[in-house]
C-alpha cells in the first residue's frame, strides 16, 4: 500500500531532523527552560516544507536546473504548530549596528532592488555566527521581494499568511570567497528573512529603510543604480525586530540554480510598514518581468 503523504515527507525529514530548531522564547510559557534561558533562542522548524514562489515561468527551470526539483527547495510555508522547539545560544550579529564606511549603492537588477554590503567603519563587513551556525557568515548583499497594491509579495508564508514585503540579508560562509562559490557547499550560505506588513500608521521609523525609500526614484528602470546620500548601518534596516526570535530550516536559493546550500533564518516578528513607504514600489518601480507579484507555487 502506498501513502503519498508519507512518501513525500519521509525523504524531507532526513534533512530536517538534524536541524529541527525553531523560533522565539514564548514569554507566556512558565516552564523552567524559559525561565533559565531568557537570553537564548528557541528556534522552530517547519516539517512540511511546502514550496511557494512568486515566479511565473518555473517549468523551464526544471529542465535547465535539475536541483530546482530537489527536496530542500525554498521558500516554504512555515507553521508554528508543525515546528519543533529547542533552546540554543543566541546568534551573534557582529558589526550589524556599526555604520558602514560608505553609502550603499542601490541597484535595480530587473528582478529586485538590492545593494552589495560595504565594509563598516571598522574595516570589516557585518557577520553572523553562533547559535545554530557552526561557522561565521559574512554579509554579501541585501535585496527585497514585494507584490502590488492588491497582491502580497513575501516569498515565505508564516502561519498561513503571506505578507506584503520580504527582505533578505544574504551571507556567505567565511570559508568561501563569495556566494557564487559558497552555493556549491551545503553549509555555504545563510539568509536572514524579515517579513513586513502594511499598516495604517505613519512615520514608523526604520532609519535604514527610510534611506532606501528616499532613493528608489533613482532606480525606477531596470539595470540602473543610485548611490544613497546617507550612511546607514545594517542593523538600522531591522527596526525593533527581536533577533532572538526566529524559525530556521535548511533550504535553497529561491531562484536558479536553486542550490540547496542555504540555512534560512526567518524572524518570527512581523515588522509594520506604512503604505506610503512602499507605494513607490507598487506604482513606479519597473522590472524586466514587471512587479514581483506572488503566486502560489504548486505543492509537490
């Protein structure tokens, strides 16, 4: 007798269980572990790994990039009740709150808006290490995914919800020269994902994001770049997010070559953004394949 659900999930569990860790300390839980580890992370892990995507033309990927049909493909739908909680030491966000040595250069790649990470004023790039990470991962670039005024734009889903925008901070393992090299290794890349929800409030105040919003007019067209006029720190993009509250799983790049080399760290906190802040993304930013409007990717 065949059990399709079991046949689908069993090979995935082989990957999941060694890293079955998950999100945030539950401040309403009075057990001894929480009382003794308020400075630690309790991380969660989705055991369904249901793939979703904003992409419209994935059929061509499968023939050209066979790994896009792998069992550890991202993004996924994350559910709190299907995750496993454990306590681990906190991740160190090294140099995240140190100002950069020069302004960022925003670039419209035709697929997203991104910037390469400059060094900080201390002469090194920000990095993350500790917690679930066995190595040190150095920030390489940051980019964004968004939708339209009527469609949500996040790649990951959290507890059944898709959100308005998702920011990815991409790190490569310090053992390797860059992301292009690191993607060939299982431990090569770590990506921090931050989800945003549009709210009615104004002047929410993320200093780093405000600088990016101000400069979007300079990258309205694909393959254009603009240098921001202000110095920021990487941490200023994160607002008040709880850096010790996240989900994690081993997955892949979300675009070809779909390398299964990524440790994903998805913050559990959803950050608010005002519509006025993202309206320019919705109305005026032109990409080679139009707006990054999210559509459900068929479950495998």
